[in-house]
C-alpha cells in the first residue's frame, strides 16, 4: 500500500511524513527507516528544483539528523535560518532538530 501511495503522490515530499510516522507507530522500524531514506531523496530533489523551499530544507535537516548525518543536518539548518531569520516556526524547528542532534542525555 505504501508503494501505491508514493506512486500516486508523484514528487510530493509531504507524503513521507504521515506514512513514516504510521510505520513507526506500528513498530515497523526497518520499513520506516527505508521510507525515511526515500524521503531524503525526494527532499533533495525538491531543493535542487526550489532551493528557497524552507519547509523542505527543515524537513531534510530533521531527516538527516534522524539518520545520523549531523554535518549535513546542520548545513541545512543554517541555510534555512539564513533564509528566514525572523520566522518563529523555522527557529522553533531548528531548535528541535538541534536537540535531536544532541541525542538523549
């Protein structure tokens, strides 16, 4: 069913969020991880086309953080904040992603 949903959505990177969350909730961590990797590809493609898409950039930063790609995550966060330095949503999400990068204490 996941593959059909992704085919129907085309290049819409937003479809990965609810499906990945559903897989995680169902305890299907391996499938969620694979879908996260596919989401990364979709987000990278989006940013190649629309580099000013701050939402895509923030999602990519969080996906990178979740997959252990810290340096790439920080780079995306810095770019997103530079594009919208006074946007409270961007700043909040950047703080959340930085916290994710710090890991559990």
